[in-house]
């Protein structure tokens, strides 16, 4: 991170430069505003500290020029006593802060430190958003953990494969999202994606929902109905909570999977189907089959390819990225300003147990977007039945998150990161090695 100092008085400029450099800041000092502006860019990692009264281009004109390059670059104005009202107006127009001349060294350092931290958060949020914008249907599966990288690779590999897929994961891990990614990433994307929650349908209507019916097939069947299976022809049928499907329908589904034909209720004519079935479950279907609660032959027919979905507690490094995604979506819907994703929030999110997985995280982002706080009380770690992670592992994970955050804000500069964290370079290097962190992954392009 860099401090760009602009002042037409060389003595004042040199004094401020020395003050900041003694505190470890990287400083670029110029007497001409134009010379400073050429250093700026949309991803420039720094702040501008400028005098207000300068010949040629004053602080107001400079502020306007800086905001034209990047409206989120912090600009700190240095003003004389008589210019305070003017400086306050500049703050209302977008300046980050103002400092009264002669600048007290400690106050100058404090304001610059805050401004740099703010800039670091802005750049980190942009980096998160850029990752969210990565293309491809599997790009909807958000995260950079090894578990999510494996999941994305599996989706990319299976999207065009003409096999049925069984998704296995806890409630809230995103099974429907993965099913949609499989559909949209393959040649069936032009067809319908039809989702049916087997656990939400009463036994009395689920057969009609799946297979459709002819007029008069049963009481109340006044017209022909196209079922989900037929409607999904040419596309993908997603059967969520497949373990909840009644046993008598499991037999009929098995026939559909084997022969790719159906008969509407009340009809004799078979209808050929060209579709892919993606089923999802949160339980061990083989165990249910051993207990007589699920057909074993259907299990083996569905289990051509099984894709496991990791719970959020096993990929905590993805929490900030996911939270940013859900927060951006929530503030867009509510037409509010996104709150800053600060280090304290990251720590609190990282420490939570997430028994509700991604769905719970999305709800937390909705609350934060509405200004209601995250609602994560210290005791809200998943209840008495949740697995308690050892304290050492929790502290280790939180330390890794804080170091990653600091490296991102400092653009991968180890010296500056160590200073901000209050540790030596050697200690930081050892901790980075322990956590498998590489400074090049955080270096600004």
C-alpha cells in the first residue's frame, strides 16, 4: 500500500514524507498534482494526502480528478485553519478526511493508517467480486477451497456425460445449485430443468406429479396433465430428497431409469423419454436399503456416479467469498449500501459452526444487509448435537484467516503485513509456511 503526498511547499512535503516513512509507510511525494495523478489507476493500492491551496490545481479539482479515476481512492485533505469549512464541504463531496495545518505527526499517521485500511478492504472486496464473476456454469459453485475445486472439476467432467448422478450432502449444502450447474454445463441446457422435492409432496399426488395422468384417470382428473418426467424430456429432472419417495413409486422410477419410457396414469401407451435424472439425498441410501426403507436395486441404478457435497464447516476458507456474494445480492434486492466486510466480521463468521451450511450463511447475509446484525451469538455454534472443533484447530484456522486478510490488504508485501500484525518478518514467514500461504497469491497485478 502506498501514500501519495502532494504539496507545493517542499519543506512541508519533506516533513510529512519523513513522518510517514518512519512509521513504515511507502511514500511517493510530489509537488505537482499532475505528477501524482499519472500514478493512479483503478486498482492503485494507496491513498492520496494533498494540500488544498495549490497553484494551478487546488485540492477540490484534484479530488474530482482522483474520483474520476477511482471514486473509492481515499483522499485526505490538508487544510489551513481558515479552510476547515471548505474541507468539510469536500468531505461531503467525497473526500475521505481532512487534517488541519500544521499536521500533528501522530494524527497524520492515524488518519493515513485508517485510510489505507479502508482502501485495503475496498480492493479485497473487489477481488472477492472478481472471483464471483468467473465464467462457466460451474462458476456458480463459489469457493476456492480444495473441496470446492474438486466439486467444480467433477461438475465440469460430468456435465456432458450421459449418466444419471446422485448428489450426497447435508441440508443446505447446495444440491440443487450443483444439479443446475450439471444441466447448464452440458448439451441438455436447451431443455427444461425440472426440480421436484420428493419430501414435500403428499403420497396422494406425487405419482401424478411424476407421471402425469389422462382425463378421468381418478376422481378429480378432469383434464390431461403432463408429469414432471415427461416435461423434463430433452433436459434434466432433479429429484431432491429421493429417500422420501414412497416404495411403490421407487419401483416405477426404476423402470423409467432402465427403459426410459413412461405411461401416464390412466393410459396404456408408453411414451419414450430422453432425459437425465439427477437425484439428491442427505442420508446413506445403502443403509436405508439394508433397513428395508429404500429399494436396493434403485440405489445401485442411481449410484452410477455419486458426487459428495462438502459441508461448510469443512471449507471455512470459502465463508468470506460466499458471504460477500450473498451480501451483494441482498443489498441489491433491498436497494441498500453494502456494509464493509471487516476483519472482525471475518473472524466471527469463521468461528461459527454453520450447522445450516450455505443456506444458514445466506440468511446471515440477509440480516446484515438489512442492518440487523449477523445474529451469531457466542453460543450459536450448532447446538448440543454439533461436533465441537478442538480449540487449537479453531485458533489455527482463525489465525490463517487473519493472515490471509492482512496479506490481501497489503498486496502480498510481507514487511508491511508483519508490521500491521505486530509480529516480526521471521514469525510471519514461519506462520505462512505453517498455513501453506504463498505471498505471490496476494500480490497486486
